[in-house]
C-alpha cells in the first residue's frame, strides 16, 4: 500500500508542480527581483511552510491510523476478496505513517494553505464588511449568511471541497476498477479515509488559524519582530 500511495501522490503532485508557475501564490520568492505577492515573507518562510506541511501530514496520518483502529480492517476483510492479510493495519502507529503522508501533507499545504495566505483583499470583502442587515433585501441577507466570508476563507472552503472531491473520487475509481475482488462499497469505505482527511485539513485551517500559524496579521508581526 505504501508504494501505491507514493505513486499516487507523485502522479498528483508532478502535474501541479508543473502548473505552479501559473499561480501568483506559488511565484513568491525572497529574491529582490521577484514578483512580490501579499504576505510574501510568510509564503517564502521555510520554517512556516515546514510547520504547516508537518501539521497536514499529521492530520492525514492520524486519520488513517484512526481508520485502521476502527472500521477499516473489517471493511477490508468484508469487501476486498483478494486481500491476503490485514495484520499490518493493526500494527501501524501515527509516527510510522508520517513518512508516507509527508508528500500528502506538502500537497495539501501547497493547494490549500499557500493560496489562502497569498491572497489579497478583494472588493467583495469590502462589500461584505459594509453589509447592513437593516437595509439589505431578503436575498442579500440569505446570501450573506450562506457565503458572507472573506476571500481567504472562501479560497480555503473551495479548495478543500475540490481536494476532497478529487482525492476521494480518484481513490474510489482506482480501488474499484484496478484492483480485482474489490466491491464498490469497499472502495467507497477506503476512499472515505482520504476524503475525511482532506476535509479535516481544510477545517483546521478555518477554525484554528493561530495553531496553523497561517493568520496573516499574526505571522507578519511575528516575522517582523523576529527579523528587525
């Protein structure tokens, strides 16, 4: 499974790596001649990027470990006919899974966290702050309650949903179609692990910005104090 996971990760990561120069967020550099992006010092900080990568990797490893110690072994025995043994699933620890999930954590960081931090305030943010419930129409009030977030939050939500759809759908199809003896229900149960892990990764960014060390204002003050 480890080699398969690494191959899947590389197959996903390499195309994104080739397309990264098209994104301003991934064009950030500490060079004086480079194009400056919002929160450039945060995006180019090696330590901050390492911390967020490790955090996302731990989330993936913990989610997989929780699945191994709950429903997944029974699920594999029931719906994976050609599986020789599930003994390795009972012997895994979060630490032992981290080398495998580091690539996934780096991909999640690059796809969700970096674009959110590097985004600049938009005109929609100003409109959202200026929202007046006393004068707004019913439709405007409804839309504000449903989607009245700032640009950074919207980026995290949309990219998290995209990552959940792509990783969950890709894992389901590859498991069900390419592996003999796997039932559709079994493939769905296995792909749910990666779907949930991606969802938790995005949710943590939304609910715990200080823990993620990705709140732009906090990090900018921290960086300026650390580098006077």
